[in-house]
């Protein structure tokens, strides 16, 4: 397809597509003459992912480029490739290891992973930005005096594990490994707000059931 | 307790506490002399909540004040009181009703709520900012070409419902209705990052189990 059709089908303006091409976020089309290039379904898919990262996720262009380098690296195994792409997403602040709340939080997260038998998460541990994010989020609760520990987190972790199984089932329905990795990255950015809204809506619903709307 | 002890136990500096007092985020202490006031456990609890909203949640002072007005309004029933406090939290952009992706998303959310039998969520509908957030999040997925509908969302919604039941059980362990409402607001701000991190960690774990770490 030509640039105009790529723009129409993706809903991204031609000026923005040209910007993404210049920034290396989108591979050049196949040149068919001095002034025109041809784009395929792969370009359309990539454009949707770039839009998800930048326009919906608010991720800086340089970070998006780094995420896409990992998405495209088919020398890596699937878990590592997905992990590298996800780890390149913005992860929030580093934790302060001298902070006693962080020390307690790390201990509780370690206990949690042991209780659950999540052996990869335990081995990778503090190397993973996701692990660090969890420690940081738990330390915020502990610092504010909420009694938050492994036993309280475990049932929530089990629910999130069921969600993760569904995520991967959904991902596996895509035919190629490249599309699967793209889907995982898009889901990490786009799907979180859906889960958050479903959670709050469920709280409202359950609260109305328990206490009525008096 | 005196201001110095309140500061020490809460980890909030006396200058910041004085600022919160001036801004009406914290009720004045009981005056015991011209220059000193006495604070109680209620002040400590409220200070933790204010810190959760402002320092962790990054919520503007004016918004936090509005949230707290609802938290303190014991003329309301419990569901309405929690709802009002949660609805006063920042909710993200309004949806554009002329956008076809928003129209499709709203239709899918309505079908979802009907499938689930969430009757309060259906009745309150677009009045709820949470409902609007969900429509907006789903419309972002639809606009980017992901095949996202009621059937795909339903199992995730059931998982979030189980999480919401746990949330309310946890909340009910607090003795007074005032503390319970405070807990719900703090959880909405502080607990979301924990769930998000648990979800991503579960994805890494399940991915390693399915595909190994080759």
C-alpha cells in the first residue's frame, strides 16, 4: 500500500508517519520509484504498536526505539525477548536500599515468591525492574503504616497469575513470534488501564451489594 | 501527642504538617496552651492518608481536599461515601462521544456488564468516572485494531471481582466506618502499583514456565 493508505488504515497522519520513519521507529517501505514507497501489513502492525507506546502510553521516542530494538531481536529466546522489551518500558524510580521500609518490603516480596513457588522471579530477583517496582510499591504501603506482607499479597498474586495465563493464551493465538512479542508489549501499555478500571468498577459493584445504595 | 511526636511517628516533617494544617487537609489539634496543641491517633491516620494521596499518588492539594470532604461526610451511606471519595480522585480525560471507537467500546462495556450481571454498574453507567475510564481504555485498544470485546474482558472482570471481594474483606477488618472509607481511598492510590507489578511478574514467571529461559 502507499503512504496515504497506510495513514488512512492506521489513523496516523502522513506527517506523523514520516516523523516515525525519520526517527527509525518504523522501517522504510519498499521503494518503487524516486518518490513513492510501498508498505505492507507489517508496517501497519508496527505503526499501531508505536502509536500505543507513544500516544497512549506517553512513552518518550528514545525509549520506544529501545523497546522496539528488543521486539525485533529474533536472536533471543521468546521469554528473554519479551522480558527485554518489557524491561525497556519506563519503570518508575529506583528504590533506596538504605530505607528500612524498602528492606522490609524486599523481605516480604522474597517471602511471597517463595510461598508461591515463583522460581524464575526469585532467581532473577532484583535484576528485574518489575521486581523492583513491586518492592517500591510495597514499601510505600509499609511506610504509611499499612500492615502489608506476604500473606496479604499471596491471594492477589494468585489472581494476577490467572490473568497472566490468559494473557499468554491470548498472545499465542497470534501466528508469528514477532507478532506475539508485539502483542505482549502493546498489552502491557494498553491493558493495564482496562484492568484498573475493571477493578474499581468491581469494588463499586460489590460495595453496593454488601451495603446497598442507602 | 505534640507536633514533634506526630512528625516523628508519621515521618512527615513539622513544616509539611503545618502546611497541611493551613490548607485544611488536617484538622487542628486540641489547643492546650497559646503555643502548643495536642494531636491524637486520628490525626496520625489522616496524615498517612494525606501523604498517600499527595506524596505517593501525586494528587494536587485542591483535589485531595475534595476527596477528604467526602471521606468525612458521615451523612452519606457507606457505598455512596466511598464512591464520592473515589470519584473525586483524578480520573483521566473525558471520552469523545462522537468517536466511533468510543461508541463501540461503550457498547462492549454495556454487553460485559449485562453478561456479568453487575446491575449497579449498569444502572450508574456513564455517571461513574470509573465506567468512563473503562470505556476510554477499551476504545484505545479498539482504535489500535486489537479485537477487544465483552467476551475477552469477562474472565478478567471475574478475576478483578474476586480481588474486590478481598479488598472489602480487608477494609471491614478496620473498626470504624471512617477508617474503612479512609482505607478504601488509600488502597485505590497505593494498591494499584502493587497489582500492576504482581501482574507483570506473573507474566514473566508464566512465560519462563511455558517457553523456558533459552
